[in-house]
């Protein structure tokens, strides 16, 4: 097959570039690069899930419904009398059906109990059945793994996890100033770009004697970003480091839950174009775990773990 047609809500456009031939009198067209854009339907847009695709992969795929709103797709389905025209939208993990998400995880991962620790003072306030049942920013359902006396001091939020020791850190100070930086500043790794190379907006270039340009440094640049699938777009700045595969991000507003391993997708500021993405680094949890080590060793006295 020449192409694979996918039902993703996203758009592709070709970027054609011309370069001089060896005789310099004519121009030769390079194979077009693929540019990825959000779909018109902000709720159904799936560019977030496509951010890691390469140019070779994008050149082999087409998105037939990427330019449509969901209601328009339903109208077309009715017009062509498709058998699934009246099927309700799937919510969450569509393949689970009526199976509870926790039951699904338990069937594959089992249970591995560990402590639930107050990140502010290091106190053990509960026991969980497995870290995979909890995610950073979670509030709903955390009360059932806490001691009764701790539940009364809520609401509690999951703020970090220590995989080596099976510890889930929680806090009832999540909306206070203690967490402004933890919820807005973080490192990303495995940074990659849709074009296969960094966009000019992040590159500081210098001109060489022969008139060509080379990268001399990285530039801090404001971008639109998605921290998770959904219609919400946030603004923030990206500053790449070293070879460009890692960087620092500072969001203009604090986020609900920054989880290591989660993609942050970059969009050209004020446009629908997806430029690339990075993965939230494990270093985002480092200060929680380091401060807890200090507390356990008795090095922290009369001060909060998060201060």
C-alpha cells in the first residue's frame, strides 16, 4: 500500500522547498516535508498522540476526517447509512467496556502495597495497593487508602511517587504557594521535532565567512503547549539545553498534575501547528525524594519538606 488511512482527528500539510541544482541556474524541488496541525474540533483533536511520529511515518499516512468537526462526521455517517452512525462516543479507555480501570490494572500488574507519605513532614498516613493505581494530581479516590485521622485533614492530592521504595507522596497543601514552582517548572527529555530538526524559532544562529549560518546557541521561546489530551492549551517557555534533546519549561500558570513520562506537546504560538514534543523528566520528582531522604535522616527540622 502507498498510504494508511487513519481515523485520527488531525491535519497534515505539505511544505515544498526548492534548492538550486549543480548548475545554479535551475531549481530542484525537494520531497515535501509534512507539517502537522490540530483538527478544527478542539475536543476531538488528536495531534497530542501523533507528536512523536517521524517524517517517514507521516509521509505514509492520511487523515480523511481531520478537517471535520465530530458533528459533521456523524452527518456523513448518517448520509451514507453506516452501521455505526448512531453509536455513542466512547469515553476513557474505549476497549475496557464495563471493566473498572483499577480491576484492569490489577489483572495485569497485581497489587504491591506501600506507604502513603505526607510530603510536607514525612509522616506515613496510609497504605496503597500499588503505585500504578495513582497518578500525580489525583484527588478522587485517594481517601480510601489513608488513615481515618488523615482523611479528615484533606483534601489530599498525589504529588509524587518513589518507584524504588513503592512510596506515594501526597499533600493537603497542593493549592498553596509551596507548589507553585512544582506545578509550573519542570525538565523535559527526549525532545523531538515533527520536521526532523529544531524549528528556527528555538535556534540562535551566527553567520560564517562563507555566508552560511550555524547554530551558536538555543533561544528561549514562548509556545502553546498541551500537557495531556483535550482542548486545553497552555502557554509557557521552552529553553533547550546542550544537544537539544533536553530542556527546561516554565508554564505561565500552574498545572493540575505534572507526571514524569507524560508528553508535553509544542505548538507554534497562536497557531494550530504542532512543532514537536518532549517527555517530562523523572528529575521533576527529585526534590520530593531528596527532601524525604533528608527528613528521614533527621536533617530537616521545623521546616516543610516542600519549602
